[in-house]
């Protein structure tokens, strides 16, 4: 008996090792292409001519640079709010449709994403230049950003909404809630996790975007990505560029933790209220 | 059993791919890695060179001088030939990154106009051979601008609000503003930069956009009345839309030279010199200049191009225009003052 146990265990650990082997290429990939550049950025951000220093960070955190960061965050916030206002109703309508119709319609949101976003942004540039007066304004930048990031808002909300148990809505109606109350008190809180992951998926990449603002904004606004590019390439100051990257990284990490916390809180609350 | 089969398969695949590498390496054909600006050579000339010499060319393009500098200065630089501008060459020489060209291997150097040899950034042309040159000026649409265009000040004229295009390049835009204000284009005086910064921030509400290559399209299709362009692009645009005209303002401007260099790390210097000599051939230079629209420093080549080009003041500006233009010099650490000003202008 004992012998077979040992044997069993052995074969199980054997399998375990073999399985983890499959993760090895990815770990190597991460080490080479994600971890080592990160370490280099850390190194350049906190050294100057060989010696350790905080000088780069202090210099990078000057008011002019932070104003650029604030501008980038402002654009990202506008984009996120607009995407939420447009994306939630679309996701809601999709979730109320027949599965097949919804699947067909969501193809229309997904197929354009198969094309490179730069190409689509160039197309917008031509369209806006030919038919409107808003090319090279902030409105054009916002339009381009909302257009590019909208699917990332719709899809997570749609996924939460279709998973939502319809009996809650029926129960709310049975207990006398009108449709507006049902939506505000039942559907909206239950879909909060989808909203939060949609907000994360739109806010983070739109903080760091720069191509859209350059193409549609006519280079009149400098976003944080442009600033980092300028430090590295035009100024050839890898220390300053790395310090700026670290500041952005800290900002992104902070906002992600904040949103993760909000997500946990809403799912706790939602669960509590439901029971 | 299955695992061993897999291993055999993998080993075979590996062997196959390795043997492919081997056959690539066995051939005696030398490959020159060439790094250039986009749209900056007639591609048929590359084929012609390959056919004539049996040397293969691997061609890569960059969009800015600074990107070229990053590539050339990196420890694992693979390029054998590159076409950077004057002030970058100055920096490359200072950093000891260039190969001293053996002029005996470039007999066609005799074709080059002596005006473009022995310039300040590379005395004696030890490290570089002239390729193209030009000026920075204003390209404007005669049907949309009624005032005479002879000064940079027209770019600050509120009458043309929303119709002015500026070049999205720190060095060029701050440079022409320094000239407008009467300062040295290579100033190391912070007060001058401050004045240029204030002027550009004041101008910003009038500007339609800060663009690079897109300026050409906007001016050709009449979306804007005027813009800052390089003379070579002006030649191209005027060819597409005859309503356009080019001026180098009276306050002076930048005259620039793109020269051909060989990085010190190159292992095919003889082949690279053969390529440079090929590009300095009169017929080749003329064909190339005609294709890209930029001015050739090749006197023998220019003679072949006919009066359309020779008499065109945009393509071949008279000496008095050049006399009021300045060459850029490497700014050294002062580049930080420029880029801080540029950040403030863009964030304003």
C-alpha cells in the first residue's frame, strides 16, 4: 500500500514538473523582454554618471512635466467618461437581445479592431479633414480616442450583463420597483465589476497614448508619451527619460490598485445586499 | 515513445533551420546595411548598384536625425552607410564614431561643387561626402496670401489664423524663431531661447498644426495658406500645385547638408566606399536628385539636369540667399535648454 502511495506521488510530481516546463518559454520571454528593460529603466532613473541619485526623479517631477502628465490624465478622463456614457447603453441593449443577434452585432465592434489602430486613425484624419472643421482640435483627439477605446468598455460590461441572473430583475419588479429603480438599485450595482474593468481598460492605455493625439491633434498638445520620447531621442538623456517613465509607472500602478480596491468593495457590497 | 518522437522531430526542425543559416552565411556576397531617411533615394539606383557590383544592399529608413544618432551610437550598430545632417556628423566625429574615408577610393569626389566641401562640421571631408543640401523656408499659396512674403513675421500675422503650419521639429522651429528675432541660430544664451519661447507661445493660437511630412499634403491640397518646409519638399510641392511659392525670409534661415558617412564599426568599408563613389557619379546624382527633389551638391550632376533645375531659385538658391543662412552646430548639453523650451511651447 505504502509503496503504491509513494509511486503515485512520484508520478504526480513528475507530471507537475513536466507541466511547469511549458511555462518556461514564457518566463524566459518575460525576463528578456519585460523584466530586463524595466531593470534598465530603474537603473537609469536612479543613477547619474555611475552614482546612485534621486536627482533625476526630482528634476523630472518639475511643474512643466507634471502639467504634461495632468493634460494626459485629463484627456484620459474625458475619454473614459465618454466611453462609459456611450458604451454602457450599447452593452445593455446588446445584453437584452437574442444571443444570435447580439453575437452578430458585436462582430461590428470587434472586426475593426482587427485592423491596426494607426490605419484607422489615419482614416479619421482624412474624413475629418474633408468633411468637418474639427481636425487638429481637442475635439478631434477625443473623437479618435473614444472611437479606438470604446470596444474595451463595451465588451466587459456586456459580459457582466449577460451573466446577470434575470430572476433578480423579476424579483425587483415583483416587489414593486419600477424599471428605473430596478436599473439603479439592481442592474447597475450588479454590473459594477464590468464597469470597473472597462474603466481600467480604457483609462490606463489612454493615459499613455500619443499617436492619436499627434495625428488628430496636429501636435498642438504634448502628451506624456511624447515627452518621454523627446527626452530619450531628441535630448539623448536616458536618465531623464527613465525618470519620467518611472513617474508614469507609479501613477499607473496607483490608479490600478485604487480601481482593484473599488472592484473588491463593490463586489462585497453587491453580494451582501443580494443575500 | 511519443516523447522521443517529439524530440527527434524537434531536433530535425532545428537542424533544418540551422542548415538554412549555414547556406546564408556560405555565400561570398557582401551585404551593405544602409540607413537613410524615408523617400530619400531613387530605389532603382539601389538595384543598379547591386547589379553592377554584386554587393547586396539592405536598406532601412529612419524619420529623424536623432533616431539615426541613437542607432549609430549604440554598441551593436550594424550599419555600414548612413546619411545624417551636419550637426549630427559634428557630434559623431566628436564622439569618435566615424571611419575616416579613403578619398582615393572616391574618385568621383571631383564632381562635387567645392562650395560644399571642407565645411565647418567636417573640415577636409575626412569623414563625410556631400549627398544633398537645402534650406528651410516658407512655402505659401499665392491664391490665399495677398501680402508679400519675405519675412518670418508673416507666420505671426493674425490675419492668417488657422492657416499657418509649423514644422514639428524642435531644432527647426526654435531655429527660425531665433532668426526672426535676429539671434544666432546656434545660440547658447538662455535669454535668446526664452525670447523665442515667448514668441512661439504667442504664435500658438494662430497655428493650424505642428506637422512633419503631412505639411506637404496640406499645402498641396490648399488646406492651409503657408507652412515651414525644407526646400526639397518645396520643389516637390510646387511641382504638384503651381499656386505654391517658396521663400527664404530676409532675416535668414538654416542651410543644411546631409552627408554620407561610414560608421567606425563597419566591417565592409571598401564596399561602403564603392557605394559612396557610385552615388557621386554625375549621372547617378542627377537621376537621384531628380527623383527626390532635393538639391544635389554634385556640380557635374547638376549640369546634366538642365535649366529647369539650374534656374529654379527654390532648387538652386543664389549665393546671396546662402549668405544669410546658418549651418546648425551640435548644441552639446545646451540641447536641454532647447527641449525644456519646446516642452513649455507644446504644453502651453
